[in-house]
């Protein structure tokens, strides 16, 4: 069987991850990116973000010559399927911003008018329900050779390559049932063992993606609301509660880790977009608004602990371990670290920070307003409180001695619950959800 050639528009986290996995399977892959600086870096084997194994697979693909990059849409004409992975950020009101997405779709439509043979366009960008039927299809109205599919992704930052190789599910939305055929053939080539495929219409596929992310956000806000109660009850530990209820097969253990709230490029954005979308039908969605409200207020729990520790003096120093919104990524978008640092700066604290991957991104925001360290021991040196915000592996392995030897005042706020409280009982150890 002839191998299907693919093109990908938008080389961010989703697009580049898909491109390098596809190319490493030996399939000819073309990546299109209009950001020249990003394009030049990727073409030289250097992505503009960190994701485990992406750079290695990129360099392998370039070496094998199974992948190429360009800013010219005409290169799509030599491929069979185009995946659209253009970002869909939120605007200042929390509504989805489709400006770049629509621009890419329009340019794709104009380009494909030059092609006579059939071409499949796959929407992987996260778009609000009805976007494909009401916006995308009308743009392709004069492209009689184009089949449109909606194929949402379920990738986790820090696990993207694994999730692409071993997905739990494939969702394909299309206008008519037989229009799934070519994309399904592609996936048969992509996977040795084909995952479960759900075939549906456009809007259902779009809604599945949002429902998936919003449910994960809801689980996080739920356990955080329980953790906030636990903090006020002597000897109660939310970790034990989460473990117990997570054993119930109706609930499940994932996303029941209490902490300072969720961040990143997906959950906050998608939750906000769906809240705005739901207002279109006349009444606000109270559950979704509550989930968002809990998440936005969660960093206040850390500030409350600081107040309980009497840390109000502007001559005091705070050290923060972990800047990325989760481990194994350098992504600081909607990270709790940004919200917290902003509040601490207003209180005139001296701030030291450490992160294995996200320092460079943080420096772009704060420049010389805070202090950056490559070594944990240097970061916590002579500080009055250490706040752990990300569950990096090297933080989970920290021993009490590193804090007792280096800190001026031995206060630890473990916002991610990565340390064992029993081993830190000789220090002033506090944790979200620990009474």
C-alpha cells in the first residue's frame, strides 16, 4: 500500500510532536510554519519548546530526510492529508480567538483550488463546537476535492510522544460516514494495533475534546476544594482521602492530586472558552464557573499559609522551586508560579527561583526583578520560606538536610505534596490539604 504523505500547518506543541512521530515512522512529512524564527530553529533541529524526545526525533527525521519545513502553503499540494494544528488562544475576555485559525483555513482553501485530486483536511486545533460546520465548511465551499474531518488530540504536555504512539482513543468527526475512510487508512499505517475509533459528526467531535478537558479541570478543582477544608481539620490529610476515593472505579485516581491549581495551555483556556460559549444559550453554566473560580482562588491558599507563618516583612526572602505548570515541560502559560510571584512582588519580598527547564521563559517576563539559580541549594540559601510549586523528580528526592543547612528560617510550603511529611517533622513543614 502506498504510504500516505501528510502536511501539518502550525508547529507548536501538537503540530511538531505529530510531525516528528509521523516522520520517524518513515512517512514523508511536511511542516508549515509562518513564524520565521520558529521555522529556522526547527529546520536546524532546535524546537522553541521543551517536550521529552521531541528534539531527538526531530534530529532523527532530518537525518533520514523524511521531514521538511517551509512557510509556503504550496508544499501542501504534494501531500494527501493536511492536519491543521494552529493555536486557538483566549482573548482578553476569555473567548476563543480564531483569527489565526481562520486565516490558515482560508489560505489552505486557496492553495487547494490548484489541486485536482482529492485532499483531506483534518482539524486538530481545539475549536469551539459548531466551528467546523459554521466557519470551516463555508470556506471550503468551492473546494469540491476537499474532505474535512475533525480529529481532536488528547496529548498531555510531558507525555506527548507516548500519547501519540499509544492513544487511548481516536475520534473522527465528518459530514458523511464514508468521509472517515482516508483518515482511517492513514491511522492503519500509523499504528501497528489500531486503537478504538469513534466516528461522529463535526460538532460532537469538537464537544468531546472540550468535555474531556473540562472534566479533568473539574476533578482538580474538586480535590482542591476538599483540600482547603482538610487544612482546617487537625490530622486530616487530603492525600489519604484522594487515594481512598480514587480506588472507586466510578471515580478513578487520576487528577486527584491536591495542589495550587491547574495551568498550562489547555485546561484554563478551554474552560474559559466553554463558559463563554455556554452564555450563547441564555444562562451561565454554574458548574463551569465554579470550577474556574476555585482554580483562580487556589494560589491564595499559599498566601494564607505565608500569613500564618508571620511572613510579612519585606526584608524576608522567599525561594520557589518549580516554575513550569507541570513537570517535564518548560511551559509557564497560566502557571501558578506567575500568579504567585506577581503577588509576592507586590508585598516586596525578595524572590529566588529554580526550575530545571523553565528559567529562560521566566526571565523573559521578570528580567532582574527576581533572582534565578541553577542549583537548589543556592536558591534556598538564606531564605525564610521555600515554596514547592512543580512536582519535578529532583524535588521529590530532596532530603530535610538540604533545607536545614541552607535556609535562614526553616519554613517549607509543599504546594504539590511531593515530600513525605513524616520525614520533615523537625522542620516547619506545611502542605496544601494537610491539617
